[in-house]
């Protein structure tokens, strides 16, 4: 074996990642070696040779694209190629680019230690050599370390023992044998039909049923082939910017919005296509449990229709996790295999394995157990996914910390590529990157390209070639890494993924910390982020060379992912600026936009009515009554819209939501709009609404004396000012004030105006348009316009104030919360991280707003709880 004492790069793993990275490194003239435990290339496709092993992404897409020649020189024979064919593809690539010569086979990296003084990694192999290198890359794959089966007696069986992940190269003949399969994940589901075709008896031990969709394997998709033949570059570019790494339009169909017949028709259409297309059948299945369950039931119907024995069928129906939150399986004849007379399913939920014996498996209890005798046991029990192979090598970074220790509570990475404390250490498709939620071929190429750029940069800025000091080091900052972890979690938390006990969550390995390991934000958005990091001068990285050093500390994504998506979508619509319109046009525009939103939750009753303004002018209100038994406390709510726009319709979904969450009557009260009625008309209308509602509380089905005010934006300004007026007038008594992103100071010169004045829907220029229509400059410091500037802020009702990070009004809301507290009022300030001025009211659009709306509902409930307690004490 060739050993180079001092290399530019050492790569562990000769799967697709290692092969492509080796090529890129060599193209740049980097001295590079790949260490590979196997005796050939292929990685996962080298090891997983069980019968039926295939990919579950169409192979036309599971293709490396870095060289256009690959598009014509390699042709896939099937829609989902077999493991031998994919392995041949890896060998073809290794041969074509002369990569075999750069790989040390049957060589396992055992230990890697960063030498701070020499700015090098020392990598020790199981052959006893130590290789020294500038950059160390783990290209070890996400599903490469088999999980040790956590089953009593698993090493006791004296018959044949096989692991799907380590299937013998010479193949296995199960003809005439009594065979057990433990596990029903993708590996088992692909192999069971083929094992059943050979075995005399096949017994499947299932702990958790999985959803499986038919593959309908056959010839490669002609439409895709034609698209690729027409313009491969365009097709591959589309894949790179897609969500999952495969080109295609996302559906606009939401399961919940369709009738039963429409939903079933769409489902049948996608079932007939088969495979992972089912993940895109409706656009709400990964974010709504209700939508997901509608789909699950349709799949369960299919299982029941295929499997003849109803008990077996029911046992095969997954019921403990939403579809898609565990990797769905793609099969050929899986469910039908259970109709064969020699195939039996043992449901470990009812009859758990007690032990594996020398001759078989025992299940159930001592009193009611069953003993099975086997010739062969196949473990299809999965992997220590995403992190197992990484911490499986003893990697020690700066200051003697090991990766294993550092990740003891879960992996922490920046972009899934790098980790604090481990300079010049890169992970291809590491935790925190799209990896297993994407077409791996696309993700691998993107990571390899990024790492290549990073390594080239280190050589360039270090002035390599100038001797031992000629390389720079790169390491992420704590800030960047921590924020990336937060962003990865934010993305996961708006989906249903965290619900399942999946290997995505580390839940399949006893003792492994529970956290969502891949990045669910999508391949395209992730690529944009990685590119942006570089374009912004390696944002979030410390890069040090002998003669230069930079620490470009910072955070790449702070906006909530769903808020970001809505902003991006709005940007693509190129909507006209509201401030370029007349108020009339702006109102029409707003009504048209309102009509396109989801309606919000159902409430008990909605009643429209009128109340008199102070001068007797009738103003309208809309009352939302909870479905629960009344009487209820009442909230007088003022809509947003900058005193110029808005009405009951504009805030209808938010009012419904508030009604359900607070279990209070919401009276959305109108107030006259500018410029027709300028300041202070709206303020006095607000007071009139409060007075009228307080007086008519009983008639409205409310509880007298339990009246709160609430509002959003300009409406929150009216609510806040109404509280001042009611205090000064000696009533009506207000139980509390809920102010969502309130206007409290019209001076518009805060830092948040400067930071967030553009790009977050409510812009500084729109705010100026509103203000100019509403109020003369001379009046803007009036406490009835800018309640923050009031001389007396004492004796106001308890307040809950919600401010949003990316809102020009953030600082004035925060200042108002502080000022109210300083004046001795009870104040609860909620700061919504990653949100904008408008995002919390986007009911059923922005999922990350739900927890804040829940807090708003709780705040209203607590106002009324306190009001009723003090009324009781007073009585
Ligand atoms: O592993 P798994 P896999 N007692 O973890 C069961 C990819 N892949 O190798 O769910 C009893 O999914 C375990 O039960 P439970 C793909 O991403 C792709 O099948 O923990 N049972 C489960 O049923 C896939 O998701 C393809 O209750 C035990 C099974 O073993 C990933 O690899 C093909 C047990 C493990 O299922 C992993 O798939 C194959 C115990 N003690 C794999 N311990 C393609 O098509 C575990 N189990 C591309």
C-alpha cells in the first residue's frame, strides 16, 4: 500500500461521495488518499447485497451529473436499478476517472487526531499506518453502521445468521429452509418476497408495521429519459434546486380541502405511479396530522384489500406514526407475500421476542409463549444512522475533545458539513444536511463541490506551496453552529417528523439522543444557503492562516422557515406596492388577497351587527362565539391595516383562531378609516366600541365585567389607547390588553425600522404611507397616537405584548412593554423569534405561528381568570 506521510486530503469511504471527492481533489492537484474498509468501491451499494436490494429513487435521477459524458455513457436498465447494477455504476465511475489507484482498500480509519501545532490531522488505520493530512473528510454515508440487534440471545443462534446490511457476496440459497426475518423496514420489505420464493417456511417478526408503496418497477421512465436526452443540463439544474433532488412540480392539492371522492381519485392516481411519489400526493400531509391520517387510511385500505387474512392485514397496517415520518418503503409484492401459505407474520407488539435460542426464537410469555425452530435468521434491523459511522472513528479535535464526547447529546454541525472544534474536518451528507431526505446523488455532489471549494480556498488564502505554513484552517463559529441547529429544528418542528420513533430521530438505537438528524428545509433552499455562506465571505467561519485571519461570525438563517417560504412566494408574485395605490385600490387589493387564504377554524357562531360611534354613526362588528357553553368573557378586537385598510374579513381567520384558543367571545369592532376620517376619529370609535360592548355584555352572551381589549398593529394601537381612555374616564373596566405588534410611537426612527424597513411585508415606506393618511405630523406625539409617549402609564390593565423579530415595529412594542412594566403594570412580553409583522396572523399558513397564538389565547384566558378571581374575592 502506498503511504504518503503528508497529504493534502484524506477521505474515508469510497462510495459515491468519496469517489467524486477524490476526482475533484485530484483535478485541483491535491495529494489525496481514500481509505475504504471494503475491497471495492460502492459504499452502501457494496455492502447491502440482500435479495431485492434496489434504490427507491428512479435511477434516471440517482445519477451523478458532474460530467455530461456520464449522461450518455451509462444507461440504466430499470426504473429502480438493482444493487448489482448500481454497484457496477460505482465501479464504472471509479474506472472511468482512474480512481482505483487513489484508494486504499481493506483499510479502516480507526483514529484521527488534530495536531494544532502542525495544523494537520494524523489519521491512523487498522493496518497500523498513520497518514498525516491537511484536510480530513468523512464520506462514510448515512446508513453504513449496522445496528447491533438489541435482542436477548442474538448471538446464541447456531444456525445460519445473516444481516441484510452485510449479505454474503456469494449469495445465499434459502431453498428448503425455515427462515426467520426480524424487522420490517425497507431492507426487509424489499427482500421478504424474494426470500419467500425460496424458503420452505418464512416467518416475519414485525415490531412496527411500515407503510410500503408499490414500486411498479420496469423500464426506466421514458418521459424522464426524453427530458434528459433533450437537455440534461437543464434537467439536472432543476433537480439541484428542487425540494427533494428530483425535478417536478409540487402539488397544490391539500388533502383537507378535497372531498372524499376527490381525495381518493388523486390518491389512486399516485398509487398507480407508485414509489415515493406518494410523499407528494397532497401538500399538507407532512404538516397536518388530520391530512396525514386521511392518507394513512387510504393506504390501510389498500393493505386490507391485498392481504386475505384480516388479522394479518390489520397487523400490517401502520397506526403509530404519520405516513412519511418514517422512510416509506417501496416494494414489489410485499403485502401479497403474506397470502402465501408458508409465510407467517408474528406481531411482536402482542408477542414480543423473549429470546433467541440456539435453534430458534421464543416469543410471548412463559404462560402463553411460542417456540419457533429455524435454519436461518435474517436480521434486517437497521443502522445507527447519520452519526454512527462518524463517531465510530475515534476523532479528536482541538483541545483533545472527541467528536463522540462533543456529540454525546446529539450532533452539532454547521450546515451538516463542519463542526466547532474540528478544524479542516468535513462530513459529506452529515447530520443537519438534507442527506437522507433527498436524492443522495444530488446532495452528495453538492456537498463534494462545496467541500472542494472550501479546501481550494484554504490552499489559496494560505498561499500553499510555501512550506508547512502554506495552508489555512477553517472552523465554524459557535454562533453559526448553534443557530444552524436552531434552524434545523425550526424546520423539523413545522412538520410531523418529530412525532415518529424513526431512525431520523435516532429513536431506533437505544440510548441515542432523540433529535431530528437531517435537514428538512429542502435541497434547493439548502444549496442556496451553502452558496450564500460562501458569497458572504464564508459567513459563520473562522479562517486562519499564518499571515491572515478572519472570523466572519454570523447567522445564515434566522427567519422561521415557513415565514421565509411565504416571503419567497410573495416575492415571486411581484405584487404591486400598496403605497403606490390609492386607499381605495389598496382596500380592493387587500380584499382580493384575503379571499385567497384558508378560512381559519370553525367557531360556535358568527353574528354581524352594529354599534353606535360616539356621534351616533352606526359602525359594524362581527362577533365570534366559542362552541362551548356560555356565557363567555368578551374581547373587543381591533383589526390591523394601518388605520386605512382592513375590516372584519381581513382579520377573520385570526379572530376565529383567537376565539377557539381563548374560549372567549371575540367582537371584531370596526373603526372609521383614514384618510376619510383622520386621527383621532378611530381612537374615539375604539372607545365607543368598548363602552357599547361592556354595556351589552349580557345581551351578547358575555360575562359582565369580563371584557378585554385586543388588536393587531394599528388595531393594537387603538386597543392600547382605548385602555388609556377607559382608565382616564373611570371605566369601563378592562380585564387585560393583548397587543400584537402594536404601533406605540409614530417617530419611526428605531433600530428595528432600519433593520427591518424592507423585505418583511410591512415596510418602512408602507408605514409612512399609513401614517401620512392617518395623522398630521403635529399630532404624532399625542399619547392618543403614540401611547408610548404618554406622561402617565400607571394603572393600566394587565398587558400581553407580542413583538416580532423582523418587524419595523419591534422596538416600539418592546419599549412599550418596558414602559408599562416600569409604571407598575403587569406585563408579559412575548418576543417571536424569526417572525414578521404579519406572520403570526397567518392562520393555517404559518405553522410556526401556532405556539404564539396559543400563548395569546392563554394570555386572554389568564386575564379573565384573574378578573373572575378578583371579582370573587371582592364579593
Ligand atoms: O432499517 P430500518 P432498514 N426487535 O431501521 C426492526 C434505507 N434503505 O435497513 O421500527 C424487533 O428501517 C425495526 O423495528 P422498529 C432507507 O432509507 C433504502 O430496513 O424499530 N425488531 C424495523 O422494522 C431505510 O429507511 C432502501 O420497531 C427490531 C427494522 O428492524 C433505511 O435504509 C432499501 C429490533 C429496521 O428497519 C433503513 O432501512 C433499504 C428489535 N430489537 C434500506 N430492532 C432503498 O430502497 C430493529 N427492529 C433505497
